[in-house]
C-alpha cells in the first residue's frame, strides 16, 4: 500500500515502514534524518496516521521506537489538533474520536517515560476540547483514583497537573470560572481524600523506601494541583477544608525521613521538591488570602525560618531555599505582617543567616559560568533565574527595604565594606568576596528594573557612581581581559544595570573597555560585553535621538566591527545571538560610517548565513543576522544606489541554495531581503529575478502562513518594478498571479494580503494585460462579500474599488458593476460605500477613497441623470464625513474572535525584519495633494459643465453642518459653484 494517500491502513506493513522512518529521524547524519522528517511531515495529513503511532508505542518491541513514537505523536498533536478558522482541519473526525477514546487508558498503562509524553498530549487536546468536546475526561480520570495502583494514580495526577496548570496564568473570564467550577465539583473532594489517604500510607510505610518514593511523587503532584486550583480565587471547598490541607502541609514541612534523603548533591530529592511546592502554596495564601490564612501564618513562618537556617549549601536544595526565601519576601512586604520583622535583632539575623549566605558564588555557579555558559547567561541576564538562591535573596532584600530601608542598608553597608577589605587583602584567593559585595550593592540599589531601561528607581542611600569609579572600573581597565572573568562579568553587568544612573561621561569611558572585552576567552564575558554595548547603543538622549552618537563612536568603528566579528569565531559563540544583535545595533547607530567596511562585513555575514542554513537552530541569532544584512544593504544603497548589484552577487548564491533545500525557517527572511533589493532597482527588473518569478507562484509556498506576508510583498515589488516585463515576457503567469489572489481572498486571516496584491496588479499592470480577468475579479469579491462580510474585508474592498476608479475612471467602475448585474452600482453605493466609508483607516487609504469618491461624484454622467442621482447627495455627505468625522472603529460582536490585523494598511507590515521595512507607498501621489481642495475644484468643474444643477442638489438635501464644511473647502480652493 502506498503511503501519503488520503488513508493509511492499520496494517503490519505500514507499521513496519513507519518504524523504519522513525529510526531514521534519530540518525545524527542530516542527509538521512532530514528526508525522513520530510517524509513523516508529508504523511501526517493521512487518516489513521496518529492511530498508527499509538499502535506502535503500545506494541513495538523496541523501547527506543516506543519513545520516539510517543514524542512524534505529542508533536503531531501540538501542531495539528487546534482547528484554525479558514485553514484545513488537519485531523479527521474519526481519528479525533479514536484518539480521545484510547489515549487515557493507554497513557495509564504505559511506562513513565511514555506516560509523560501522552500526558502532555492529553493536556494539549484538553486545552482545545475540554470540557465541551470531551465531557467524560474528568470522570474517567477521577474513577482511576479508586484503583489503589499508584502508577495509575500518578498518571492521572500528572495529566491533571498539565491540564490545570494553565489556570495559573489565564485571564479571569466567565468561561474560565465555569470550567474551574466544573473541575472543583468533580475533583476537589476526591483530591482531598486522596491527599489524606496518601499521608496515612506514608506513616504505614514509613520504613519502606520504594513505597515512600511513589507516595511522595503523588504528594508533590497533589501539592502542585492544590496551587493551580487555588490560584484564581479561594474556592469555597478549600476554604472549608483549610484545616486538613494546612495542618498536613505544615507537618510535611517539618518532616525528615532518612530514607528519602539522597546522596546526590545536584539533583533535588522528593522531600526537597515537596517542601518547595508547599512553600509556594503557603506564599500564595499569604499573598492572596491573607485574612483566611492568618491563623496558620505564624507557624509557617517559624517552620520555614527553621528550614532556611538548617539547610545546607548544596545545589539540590536550591529550589527549596529560593522558594522558602520567596515566601519570607512575600510576607515581609505585607503591611499587617510588618510586626514580625520589626525587631533589629530579627533583621540582623535574617541578613546574616539567610541573605548573605545565599548570595555567595558557589563552586556550582563557577562550574556553570565556565562549562554551561549559555544556561548561566540565560539565568543571569534574562531573569530566568527565578529559582536561584541569589535571585530570591535579592527579592528578600527588596521586600525588607519596603518598610526597613534605613536599617537594612545600614546592616549591609557593613557587610559590603568588610567583603571588599577581604578581597583587597588577597584578590586572587578572595575574589568571591568582591563578587558577593557587587551583588549586594546591586540588589540594595535597584528597586525597579525593566529589560528595556535597566534600573528605573534606585535606593538613595547607595552612591552608585562612586562605587563604579572605585570598584568596577579598575577591574575593567586591568591589562588582561581574561583575568578574574567572574569579576569582569560583574563589572560589565553593573554598567548594563545602572546605565541610567551613571553619567554619560562614565559610559563613554566604558565603551572602549567593553569593546576590548569582546576579545575575552570567557563566553560569559564576551557575551556580556556585546549585550552591554547593544543596550548602551539603544539608550535615548534628549529630543529622542540616541544618547551615544555616531560621531562619538567614530574613533572606535574599526575596532568595534573587527572585535564583534572576531567574537563570532571564539569557541562556543559561533551562533551567539547577543553578539549578532550587537552587530545589528552597531550598524543601525553608525549608519554611513560602516560603508568602508561593508565588503568585508557582507562576506562574513554571507559565510555565516551559508553555514547556519545547513541546520538553523538559533531563531534569534538568525533574525538579527538577516536584520544586519538588510542594514548593510540599506545604508550602502542609500549612499550609492548602484551598489545593489554587488549585494545581489554576494547573496543570490546562498539564497538559491536556501530555496532549493527548502530551509523553511529562512525562506520568509530571504523573500524580505529580496524585496528590499528589488525595490532598490529603479525601473527595470533584472533577468535573475524574472527567472525566479514562476517559482514564487507555486501553491506549496503559499501553504505556509509565515511565507504569505513576505511573498506578497515580494510579488508587489515585482509588479512595481517590472509590470511591463511581466505583461510582455510572462503573460502566461498572470492567471497564476490571480490564483494566488483568489486563494488569499478566501481566507479571513489573509484577505487583506490578497487585496495588497490585487491593488498592485490594478495600479501597475498595463490595463490590456488584465482586461480579460477584470470581471472575474469582481465576481470573486462579491462571492466573498455574500459568504462572509467582515469589517476588515469591507475596509480593504472600499480601498480597492476607489483605487480602481482612480486608475480606470468612474464610468468604467459603474459599467463593470452594472455588467455583472443591472443596478449593481447603485446597490454598492447605497449598501457599502455610503454606510461603511467611515470605517476606512490610514492616511493613504483615506486619500485613495476620497479621490475615488470625488471621481464618482464629478466624472460619472449616470450619477447626474439616472435613478442613481438620488444617491449623489448622500455620497457627498459620506465623503465630507470621511474628512471631518472621527473614524468608526467599532467591530460587530461576532467578529471579535477573528484575529484582525490592527490596521491592514496599503502595505504589508510583517512582524519580521524591522530593517527590511518598506516605505509607505501612495498611489495617488503628486496627482492630488489635498483631497478637500481637489473635491472643491472637481465640483467647480462639474458645475461649469451643467450650471445650476450642483447648487440645487446641495441646497435641497445636504445637512447644514456638511454644507458649512463644503463652503470652507470652496473658499480654500478659491472657487465657486455655478
């Protein structure tokens, strides 16, 4: 049987074939792996494909195939389960029903590794289908609690956890309440009973290590479910049963069972994980439900304080310690718990026993700094250090400063000074003391911080500039960039964090130091240096220019570019997104001062592009690389438009390879860069582009939604630059072009893209080349209007008909409407243009509509002497409304679920490359500067052709306010109506 037909039989032969392909997807050699991945992608639309995967993971003899099938199945569900409006439903109904009928029992009977994947798949399906389309899911799960088999019970708990954890970050809504209430009604009591039973079993089996492991795994999941179900609001059930839950949580916090202790220093054991979650649950109640939680709070504070004082420095306790500290941090900044912390001795003891010890740079941190720098940077720079001790200690300092800023700063200043003295005695041994001192100063000084601006509020008691000059600069000025890498990283980070507090002079002194540290061997150090430069280059000075100017950077341009590109060759940084972002930002700041270096820069960027296109793995890096390519092109061609040819020479070979190998991640970028290059050409289209033209119309390219905006823009560039070439040399491709328009117009999500393309065809193609298709285009648009008339479609439709009117004349517009159906023109005016014109948004769009309507009013004889005449004044009134009334941005209720692009403009705004941006194009351009004056002049011209008619039509039915506006236009244009 052939694969890839609409249905795949559930046969042994197919299971065998599938097994072979799954094996190949695990092959390290891309030449074997990629085709296998492509093959699986090509058959995933076939009926029974998911059922074959489930059969494999149940029946295959090889464990590796079972696991691979389960991961493939989960990813398949992730990609295809959601039904998106206007897009084909990728999983047939019978497969959906079969999956939901079989997946829960299959998940519960599978080994843990596979259970996890299927549990995730259930929660992805649940997110879409539960509760409406999968009402029996909960009962099926709760019934399994009775089984007494903890492998099954844990499977249910794990699935429930992945299903309910979204309650932690969903916005409040009635739907959400209804769902949570349904879950609580079915789940809260069985969960509480299971909790009590499991606790009892723990004491029964207190001496049986293997039983305890399973039971504690259940308790962890139960504690996580408690957090999810209590997150949105305090449910009545849990309020009534608070005694049961809190008493047991408290006793679990103080429990210590030798059998559950692990020898591993890195990996947190079950006991630590459970206590961490309980700290989280207590912090949730202390923050959100403090009144109800009040009776329990003091004993939790005591228990958690004791935990902190007795827990060691090993990595396995990190999550527990950081959650425990976070609990204290959330309690100490609530006004009515303030009294617990007021005593100076309490504060000293918190500082001494909790904060300072947890700010130390430990061996494990040093190891991560050296060997796992990517993870270290992510934690340290991007704030994914949520569960590190340092971050928690830092939050506790901020919390305590809310009420006790003076005393806390006083206690810590002493610590900072003694740490710096220790360091000064013997730097090479005591450098960690200085690291801790810098960390303390940072956490004390920074009250409010954002990614974009660094510190926005600082503690007045800390002198940041003095600390910078005395303790940070000397480290960065030392002769070797490789000595004390951790302190270098601290220093660079300090500049980055306090860039708004330190003076501009200090920043300018820092720039050459940062450029120098791009050469450091340590990945963390050269990454921080690149990131700091990038942040400094985006700072805004007065009158919204950059704080640091291109002129101030002039002495450093060469060394900056050299070191940035050299940094990409350092071990571990060949695809370092921070360096690439700094390259992009440097180009953007330096503008024409980079032109002398472009030949070498573009060669290096092209080589990099070729290398990463073999296996794109870092989306941010790739994005900034394409942005940098766009900037090189823009900056150079602005100064010298003819340079575009040399960029095409440099880039086209790589682009061709990317398109031929179908590197999906890069194709939308390639189209954008090609649009940018093609738009640089003045008025002819090079043959290299024409050779590619037919390929751009292939349906397969249009299947992927990410390709649509850049492809439409590229086709628009072809039409703007080469419409005559297309009409003469590729006329057979025009139906293909219109086929793309037809596909886009049928989709609510992409119809505006279809109009962008259609508008370019109307504006640029020689009229005779599209004559035979014109009527068909209008018929397609009317069919879509009848089937689903959305606000977005109407706005685009109005712009199109007015553009058509400007291009071909008002009479041609009336004739084509009336040739489709008699009196159609009048219906369009009455039912669409007059009532809806107020919805059009955007300067250019409004101008097109104003000029088009002016033409209908003044250059269309049937408007003056047929049954259409009654629409003349209402149309004029609507036009004056377009000029003078606020835009109507209401959207009918039933349309709110459609993803409406903010304002689909005349151009494609695509979320991708900022620096490939397209100038807004005005098709009316010089023809009309001021549409109001144009209206006055056109009415004057009409009134000279038929004297007396225009004033009488105005005086009988135009309302007074509109008439007043119109008189203003006539005065401004210094014309009168005869």
